[in-house]
């Protein structure tokens, strides 16, 4: 199983670096990324894909 706390720290750090490079608010970048992933999951649900598999595969970065 993935260490979710470590993964969260890594992802937030990467988002903060991206935000910093482009003069953006880190929270805005985080929310934009979350929104994009949510859209993907909603599309997967409508297509009757297994959302659990998508989430698990995403966490295996």
C-alpha cells in the first residue's frame, strides 16, 4: 500500500514548485489539479469504468 501521507507531501511540493514557477497561488493550482481529476473520474463513472482501478493505478505513480 502507498504511504498516503508521503504521497500527499510529494504532490503538494510538486504543485507548489509549479505554482511558484508561474507566479500562481499554490492552492489554486492544487484545486485545478483536483478538479481535472474529478472530471476524469466522473467521465469514467458515466462510461461505467471501475473508478477503484483508476484511483489505485493513479496512486501507484
